[in-house]
């Protein structure tokens, strides 16, 4: 537990929660062979070689990029990086584990003793301890169907990083926020795709409940593990479910059993997978096929120097440097690509950064949500947005037309000037021309003019609307307002 | 017998091939004929590939014919060799002496055999071994027991007994074996040939089916020291596919054979002359040490005080690693799959139950136990700690001496069946060899005499890490001064057992 930990009661019990996240590393090849690690939708057993098939006599060779990705992650999570770490064999039998053991790390992991700061349930920052982050290999996939078991080993040997927290989380929402934050950081680092649907991140929860009296005595309740959680929502829901289940159990005088559970998404409940008595003995021992991994301090410093600016630092800088709200800064930094796109637009634009923030978090995010796309995938460059904003600022188009043009820019990929020309959207600021229209509107609505003169000055807006209607929205509102005022107020 | 082509040494044959006095095809045919003549008795080979061998021999002859300067061709070009059946040769069945790999066809090539092929060597076939190299007699082979060419009623030693017997019987000019606790040196000693276990990391293990990964090394078996040096020259070196291979330059081991051992400090460890060893073995080894002294070496008595712990340490670490290494043989991807299994888990248990022999099962059980929760610290971890002490023994000894001389085995070849039902007495056959697998340094065995029954006796010369050149030099000097290595078993006169 950390010094700033706060205790949030769930009913009469306090939840103590730790998490393990398995994150696939984004590397070109697998952890110990040169097969492509990009197995998604590949034909079964097409990304395999003697090494990842565990043919007799093969040997593993460490993927240096995977080591670097893990160290990057460890540094971003404020971990100590071990100059000397050891791979170990974790022994168990299953058809999707071709060697009959998984090469993992046990006693000496690559990264240890770090932390991640999240917003606690009380809104205050909470420091979640990272016990360790180590490197291992993914398993293949086994499919049991129609009385046969089928094995696909494309995934076997894909680099996998396991990140283990201390038991510092206190609620389902905190666990959820931890995962969102972790995912954001890993995506920033280019370490993990964050693609839950493709299994790029898999979560396990361990959870126990205790009374305030137990907490005061430094005691813990019985720990239950929930495995194979494939979405952040499943993590949140399973924790909420387990807290409720165990609370009811304890309230009725029962005791919690030390078990491993799974999450049944359809029935929205946890189900028991195995008891403590049947838990496996993995017989870890140091992997004799791989010498200990020794990292020089220069190499580690080089990795440290290559780290990008991380989201927390970006939020601080954006709020200061660009004078935008914390809310906007958080929205703009949730994805590194968006943050960088935003900054490019700010630099291309001569007006205030706040204006760019408004357009990105407002119009652009709305359009992106409708398309479920990524800002970098849009056919819209930061320069294009800056050009559009400049056109609004200089009065070539008005703000509402600007929104229409933006949508058009995204769908056609054309620059704003071309769209404005082609569709005749340029704002009409020509006083003589607008004066004719204003005069005709006033002439056509004598009753309204009379009412205005009788004191109903709010009709000015209605007159504006009539002129806009005649000009299909293109009239420069400032010019129109001036002309109307001149005619109605200064006869 | 020296006029028979099959009994040539590699360096003799290589000279004749270069001088145009012999073709590789003729040599290969002579050796294959010898196999046909004697292997029904010796039973050294599990698989023979005569067509491929003769094609490789013809290719070698073409290279000799086309060469402007045959002296520059690789030393092993056109030389017929055998490979222990725990080393993969692409396209040649590899069984590891086990039923579980009865029909296994390797889809890739081991680094060592790729190097032999690149040098133009002719691979004749795969030699018998105790199942997964676990044994000291080849009696644990699931297929048959190899017979010692010096006395067909006796074992050839093991686990590389097939390779050692093939070299001794003229069924190849040289061979590769693997040595995890003595499996090259002990059969070399029992068959009267030269066998070398290189320093751990000297030779790539890629393509060697793992028994105990931290102990296994591939090594050559040959008729004399020069041949062993030539084979080591070819197979040694760093391999990026084996992270435990060492990026240490490979010297020309043949060039190390100067014949001069003057001033060489030879250590004689008191712990290697034990009660219960065959007196004639001790006499022969002591006489060999005297010969080295007469050649100018300085003989020093040394201590290797932790030697008595080597056997129990070995029988914890090797089975522990083996228990994991053999987990991949599950019938899912290759090898035996039991046809009667109805469920996935039955598939595992029935396949492994039927596929592994009793010694392999015994070691899997031992290793699993040593690694289990609650026992790990007392067994596996303690064994690793003692292993460090054994290594320190050698490190300290090699501050005093250049080479250690001792017996290879406590006895000469024992009778087939004599120890088959007594694993502990079988394990003692390796008591002098397994220390250096644990410590990682190198050693070789060469012939140093015969007992009263005419069975060969092996002298073991142990060197420090990457000291192959030194032990080969000492062995070669001894060999020059003696003629044990020129003796050949009178196989044709021996009745089959």
C-alpha cells in the first residue's frame, strides 16, 4: 500500500485488488524465432518454424526488440531495470504449449518496483505500485469442437509482457482507470496495439475483501483470482460481481474459498475454474538454453532517452503552453497520434491554440465518432485544419459554413479553398449587394419593421435569418448586422 | 589390417584422396561393405543412407578432380562419417533410440551436420544410442543393444556406443557423439578409440535433441588424436542459433599437435583413483602418466575435493532439465501418437507411456521430483550450489596444472546385461566423466592399454575451458610414443554373441 492510498468502503468491506496484464509486444518477429509475430487472420499454423513448433533439437534466441520494448515499458512505469535478469521455464502440459514449458521470467524479472498514478475514486491521484514487468512468450490457441481438439500455433512464441501490480487497487472503477491509463501508455510507447478484440491485452484480477478492523490490524481476506478477462469492461464487471458475491457470502456468515474463477460474459457472473488444492506446480527453473540477460547502463540510458513524452507530461504541458482546459488536454492526449496531430495544427495556425482545441475536441471528434476512425487515418492534415480556421478568422467563410466545409474536407480530401470555390460557399461581404437584399427583406416585411420600431428589437435576429436564408448562409453576419442597424435605427 | 581402406584414419585417407591414390566413392563403398560385413554383429547403425552417401562421395570426387590445389580443400571432403542418432540430419530418420520418435523425419539440419556437409563430408547414417542419450551401454536403446567390437558379448559403453563401436569396427572413419555425463568419452574408452567432449559452448547444440541442456555437448569420436582434431576443427565455433555457444575464436587444433609436452604440468587427482576400480585400469593409467613424464611433462598430485558429490549432483540436474526437455514429446505435432487415446489427456499419458522406455521414465520422475514445490531448494538448488563448488575445484586445479590425467572409466567394458537391472551401478560407469560436464570444461579419452581380457582401457585428459588445444597436444604426444591406437579389434574372428 502506498502513502496516499485511500480506503473506499464497499458496503461493510474493503476491497484489496491486484492486477496482472499480459500485453503482446509489437515486434516484427516472435520472441525466440524469426517467424512473423503478426498472425492475425493468418491461415492456421502458417506462421510457424521448427523453433516455435518445438521440434526436437531447436533452441531459442532472444528477440532484442522485445527486450527493448519491455524495458521501455518498465521505464515508463517508473520501474527499476534489472542489469541482470534470467529467463525461466514454467512447466505445464497443454497442446497449445508446444515445448511443454513456457519460457518466462520468475525470480529475476527485467523490470520491478515501479508505479503508475491514476485518478482515485475520490478524485485524488493514487499511486498504484508495479511489482514487476517481465518478458515471456505467448501460447498457441486450442479449439475444442465436435469431439476433436484443434491447435493453431501461429500465436505460440509471440512476445508477451506481463505487468503485475501491487494490491493497491480498491474498486472496480480504479481497476478500470488503471487499465485505461496503462493501455494509453503502452500505445504511446508503440509497445502494444491496445487491441482488446485481438487479444493484445489480457487481464487477470486478484481480489480479497476485509473489514476495516482487519485492515487496521494489517490483515487480509482470502484471495480469489479471476482469469481470462478480455475487456476492460469485463474486468470492471467481474470485480463488481465478486465484491457483491463475497460481501453477501461474508454477511451470511460464510467464508470465501481460495479459488480461481473465470468470467462468463453471457451470464455476467464469475464461475469457479479450480480450487487451491488442484493448483498447478509449475516447477520453475532457470532456462538452461539462454544465458542470463545482461543489460549495460548505457544501453538502458539509451532506451530511456528514446522514450516519448508520456500522457501525464503532455497534459501538463498543453494546459500551460496552450492555455487549454485540463479536460480538453486529457481528451487531446489520450492517443499519441491525436496529440501530435493537434500540435502540428497548432503550429500551422497563427491564431490561439484554444481555437484548434475547440475544433478538434468538438467538430473533429464528433465526426470521428460517427466514422469510428482514427485521426491519422483521416484524409485531413493538420495544415488543412489550420487553413480552414484561417479562412474563418479572415471572414472568407463564417463559422457555420466552416463546419460544413470541414465535413466536406474529410469526405472528399479536398483543401478548404477548393470546396469553398466549387460550392460557392464564400462569405458575401459586398455591402452594396447585401444592402439590396437587406432592403428587399425589409420591404417585404413591413409588419415586422413596425413591430421592431414599436420596441421589439429582438426581431433583429429574425431579420438576420431572413437575409441568411436569401444568401444561403453565406452573408457576412457582421456586415448584415451593420446594414440592418443602419436602416432600422438611423432613419 | 592397415591395408584395408575402411581402417584408414581420416588424415591418411585425406592424403590419399588429395594425391589421387583413392576416390571417395571407393572409400565409401569399402566402408559400406564393411558395415554389411560386420554390423549384424556390432549393431552400430540405426539407419544407413548408402545412396546419399555414394552421391556425396561422387560429388567430393568431382571437387578433387576439378581442384587446382587439392591441399586447400576441406580436410573432411569425401570422408565417410557416422552421426549419433540424437543429432538431426535433414531427411534422415532420427529416433534418439526411442519409440516415441520411431517415424520422425527431421525438417531441418543440425548446425554440426550442416558444417560437416559444407566441408564435403560423406554421412553414412545414424548410430545407435541409449534412449535420448540416457545410459552408459546402449542397452537403453529401444531398438537393440550395440556390441563392443573387441568382445561382442560386452557393451560398447554409452550413450554414444553406436558411434564408438562404428569407429572401432571400421564402419566409418570418424563419428559424432554427444556427451552429457561422459557419453562420448566413456564409450570411446571402452571401444579403444579417441573421444572428445568440448568445452560447453565450443560446439553448437542446435539440432542436438536435448537431454540436459546445460550439460550436453557434441563431440568427435575418431581412431586417433589427429582425426579428433580435424573433426573438432570443422564442428567448433559460435552459432547465432545457439545462445549458449561461445563467440571464442576456433584455433587450428591440428596445428596444436606439436608432439612436445616438455614442461606441461599434468595433474593427477587423488579422488580419481578409487577403491573398487579395476586394478588393470589403474595400472594402465598410471603407466600412461609415467609415459607423459618421460616425455618431459611435469606430474603433480592435485586434489578435486568435491568429486564425490558429482554423481548425486549430476543425477539431480540432468534429470531436472530432461524432465522439461522431454515434455515436447506429446504426440501432438510429431512422433508417436497412441491410436487408442480417446481424450486429449489420454493422448498425453498413453503416448508417453508407450513411447518412453523405463530409464527415460525414471529420469523424468527424478527430475520432476527435484523441481517440485517444497523440494526445489533441497534438491535442484542445492545441486546447483554444489555444481559451483565442482567448477571451483577445476578452476583451482588449473591454476596449478595445464592438464589433468585420470581414468576415463573405473572398469573396462562390462557384459551386456550385467548392469542392466541395476541403475546405480550403471550410473557409476560415468563417475569419472560427469564432473566436467557439470563444470563445463573439456576432456578427452584415448587408448592407453588393454586389460587381461584384451579390452581397451581409456586415459582421460581434462583441460580447462577452451583448453582443447592443450589436451589434444598432450594426447597426441602420448599417442606418438605408444601404439595402442594402432590396435584394431579382430572382429571377423569373433563369434557373434
